[in-house]
C-alpha cells in the first residue's frame, strides 16, 4: 500500500536475519545461536565473514557469509537492507573496544533505522526479538515513501 508519506512493506514469515559480532563478542553470539537454534533454523541467515563461518561450524546453522566487517561486510549487509533482502539484524557489538570500521557500523545502524529494520545490539534485545510472536509471522511496517521524498527534495533545489 502506498500513501502520500509512507509505503507499507511486509516481512515474510521466513525472515532473512543478519548475524554480526565484533571479535570479543563472537563466542557470545555463537552461544546465543545455539540457544535459539530451533527458531533460527526456520529462517534464512547471513552474516559478516568470520562470524558467519564460525556460526556455521560451531552452531550448525547454515549462514551465508559476506565480507568481514572491516573489509566491507557491514556495508554489504546495509545494501541488502536497502534491497529489501534483510528483515532483522542481530549485531553483538563490543561497546568497550574501539573498532577500526566504526563509520561502517554507524552506517549500517543508520540504514537499518531508515528502513525500519529491527536491530538488536546485545543479548537481551536479541532474546526479546527472536522470541517475539512477530518473528514467525508476516509483519507489516511503514517506511518513508522515498520516491515522494526525492521528488519533493528535487523541487526545492
């Protein structure tokens, strides 16, 4: 449905879930994946480089891997959000360690917000998200009508 300001989009029952973790948080994310194996196995999983490989090897879940975060993986995930191919992001970030690719992380968080994509940055939020009844249902949400937004901006230049 399109109205003047927003477009209604739907997240399907089978979600595409991005799994990302900073180095100091990878083991925590792997353990979290093991805890929620029965839920996660019903969905399409992807992730950044080493994290994707480690989850596949240690949690037994198939995870499509993109590049490592510092090598553009965060941006690849962001691009997939823009394409409408990622529905949820689970990102166990390390708040106590500086990251060399911090601008990429901020860009990913921003694009998830722009497209109204649920994003969890810690275990507690991820637990609430993955156990929500919405995770296994179609979920409709509204995003900005970007075509109208671009047209309006162009008319003011």
